[in-house]
C-alpha cells in the first residue's frame, strides 16, 4: 500500500500493533516477519493470511493443540550446512533432528478431517514434504545426547575400547599409589586431581621430593604440589594419544554426516520457514484474542462497513482499567463516499478517524480486526492521512501552509482506490476563508470517488454535506445535561461544537459567556443552537427507543414462555393419551402372544395326530372361544330377564332353550332321543339332552 505521509503508520499507531505482535512471537523468524509486516493491496495475498489467523484462533477457542511447540532458531546452523567443507557438531545435528521431528508432527496432525476443517493452515505445508531419512541419518551416528556412537565406525569402536582398558589400568595403578602415599602421610585431603588433562597427586609441598614423578604445578598458597607419579606417565601418554585419535575420528565421522546432510539443505530451510510461519500465524491469532479480533467480509471493491468496531489498543488499555470502550458503526461506499464528523472537542472525532484507518491497515496486513463478523472491508491501493499540527520548522512553513501542501497532494493523487483521513479540515486560517477552501477540497475529493473521513467544526462544511452527492454528515454525541461527551458516532446529521456549554462546564464567568454570544453572528449562533437542540432531541428519542425495544423484548420473552407452557401442557396430555393407548395395546399384545404360542402348539399337534378333525375343533375352539363366550353371555342375560329355566322333561309344545347356542324355540316334534325345535321359521333337530324347558317370567309372576 502506498502511504502518505511516510509517518502514517506512526500517526495511526500501526507501529504499536507491530510491537505488540512481536511480543507474541517465539521464534526469530516470526519476530522478523512482524517487524517487516507488509500492507498488501491484492486479495490473493490478504485473504489466505486472514483465514490462516482465523483458523488458528479457532484452535485456541476450541482448546485444540497444534504441534508447533518447537521454537527453533537455526539460521546459523543452516547457513553453516550450506557451506562446502563445513562440519556441524553433534549438538547442532540434534537441533536439525528436532526440526525434522517437528515437521513430522505437523504432517501427522493434518488428518483427512482436519485438512477439510483447516484448509488455510494446510496451505503452509502443502508445497513441501516430510523426509524421514534426515532423522535416520542422524540416529545412525548420534545418541540422544548428541555424542557420536561407538558403532559409527569400527576404528572409533577400537579406539574407545583401548581407552577404556587404559583408563581402567590407570585407575588401578593410581589407587595403589594413593593407598601407599596416604599411609606415609604425603597426600593432602584432595589426594588426586587433573592438570593439563593428566591425572596427578596432591602432595604436601614439603614432601614433594619424596614422590618420584613430574611436577605439573602448585596451589595458590604453595602448600600443595601436583605431581604426576612416575609409574603412570606412560599410561597418561597412551590415554592422551588415544583421546587425540578419538577426536580425529569423531571429527571425520561428523564431516561425513554433514556431507550426507548437505543435499537436504534446501528442504531443511523450507522446514525452518514452515515452523516460523506457523509461529507467526500463532502470534497473530494470540494477539487477536486480546482485542477480540474477528474475520470480516473482504471485497475487491473499495468499501467500508464497520459494525461495533473498536480501536484495538484503546480496547486493551480500557480492559486493564475495567472501563468500557464505545464501538464505532459507519458505512462508506460508492454512494456515500465521504463522512464529515462534527461535534465538541475531546468528543472522540480523532479516535474514530484513527480507528477506521488503523483497522484498514491491519486488515490489509493480514491481521484480524476488532469488529463484528458482519463488518465488510474493501481493499485500497493508497492511504492518505492528515492529522494534527504538521508545522515544519525546517522549511519555515506555518500550520496552514503545511495543511494546504498536504491537501494539494491529496487532490492531485487521490482516486477511486484511495482512503483518506483529514483531521480538522480548513483549520489554521481565517474561518471564512479556511472554510471556503475546505469546501473546494471536499468537493474535489468527492469527484475523485475517493473514500474518507473528515473532522471539522466549520458550519459551512456541515451544511455542504447535505447538498453534495457522496458527502454525508456524522456527529459525536454529547450529553448537555451532564456536559460530558458520549464518544458515540451518530450518522446522518451534523453535530454542535457545544462551545458555550463547555465554557459553562469549565466555570467561565456567565457575563463573559454572554458577551461572547453577542459577538457571534446571530445566524451562526442560531444554527449551532439548532444543531445542539436537535442532537439532544435525538438522544432523547434514542433513549425512548431503547426503552421501547426493551419492552418489546420482554413481551416477546413472555410470549415465548407462554407458548412453551402451552406446548408442555399439550405434550403432557399426549403422554397421558399414549399411556392409556399403551395399556390397551399391551393387553392386545399379551393376548396375541398367548394365541401365537397356542397356535404353534396346535401346529405341532397337527403334524403328530392322525385325527385331523379333532385338531380342527381344538383350533376352532381356540379362535372363536372369546367372541363366542361374549355372545353367549349377552344372550344368557337377555334370556334370564325374560324366562325361568325348569327341570321338567321335554314334551311337544314346550318352550325350550338350546344349551349349545342359547337359542329359544318351541318343540314341534319328538323322534326317539331327538326333538324338532322351531326357531323362528327354521326347524332344527336337537338332542333332547341339549334342551331345557323354560317358562315366561311375566306369566310366572
């Protein structure tokens, strides 16, 4: 992004954001990236960085671990590896192994599901691959402490075996000598020590001539002499010689390992960058958590839509003091390009301006910003800013002269991809003349289709904003009763400067305020008073609206609770109904299970029995038993209400009841043991033993 002036990052405090980001970086690679943080102007560079930071922030919020714990600063080691004939130490190789293992852990972390869930984080490792041979080469030569293994070469194994034997022999001889000289009282409490890499005796100075050997030195007090015994000189010589051979062999082995590792130098550089990139993304995500940073919508076209936006540094500061930070809501697009913000001093105009500028720079640098997810940002090619007193002593320019020079640059270079910020447009000159120039400047910037914010106290600019297409008014709210700024931006209307109200607040004598009012042009004063009154009315309307919104929400809550209560009651009734239905269904189910069991039993009987008719009767009795009993019971109740049964023998003409089906009829004939019974119009032949003579109950009575 092209910035004007060059101090714009400092004026908008972007440099403080970079300094804060550095504190969250763990690796030197990430810290360097934070120091050199670039502000991009192409969506293809900005969007992936925003998404990577957003995805890593989700990991923090969901308490998921990402395997980038290894903090490795291997720039020097990797540079050395790239130099021909260089040799890395065992400790340096262990650091390279840590790097390879860290990359392996990251590759393993990206399971198929996580590749889908975190595609932007995956992009960082997509261009590279994991080479397991790097760790294998190191493990063949070095142990976990970075020491070359005995198995690294046959020669090294032989040297170390010889060293082991010589040291063991030296220990035996030395122990014998110490034991002998201790008895003779020649040795100090130290008894033995090492000097110049050789094992020596600590002998009292006055006894040094009694011990044969080489004198290697004396203590500071000259009371102790360090003597290498004559018997161990050749052993110490052998050990020193073997140790030199060991060092040469170890150096040669490490040289060979370095040569084998050198082809992987570009890959290891990539690994180092990948680890650094993940650390950098982690730092951005961690910082975003501190100021509640989010991912807004990103567009190629120039646009700004801020929803509950906060100045990140101010938010962090207020959080420590447990003070609220008032959010900013505004929108700039091709229709409404320039916002003119008016209102009292110390009311938050400059903070609002800086908030928008800083968030825009942060977004185009790939940082999440402190606003609601519903916010929208476009991409700008250049950002211009004019804040505060830019008086130049070097060039002998006044405040207004430097102001005009900056405005000249704005008008000459602004275009549809420009975002500009002007604090106190037209100040530093005669109000009427300065106001006139300010109108010209704003109109010209509007024609250039640039987007920007302007703060002012000039009434003519407030009036102009309602006349020129693309320029809108905004005001910083002020509580005139308490005489305190509310730091809240209201879009759509100009604001009063509250000059006289603030004068009253700080305690200026009333007669001076009255005198000043008389000196002000009546129309000017009336307009400011009207703005003042309008703003207070609007604040009252907003307060009433909040109360109404609260009542509506309470009403909706009560309505929702009532619906839930009705729903619960209906649900309760349905449960009771289902319980009753279940009781009936359970009875039916029990009956059907019992019938199923009996039918299966009859089926088995059918297969076994020769008398199929018997089984059929049993089946009929089973299937029709229950309905038949119910019918017979009803018939019996009806008969009992009309007739009385007797024990008289059956004769022709008697009224009888058939015991099988409880039907009533009249005997019209007898043939042996059978009788013909007239039931309705149908004669039925029945055994006499199946008939009971009955009489009418009414007749009997």
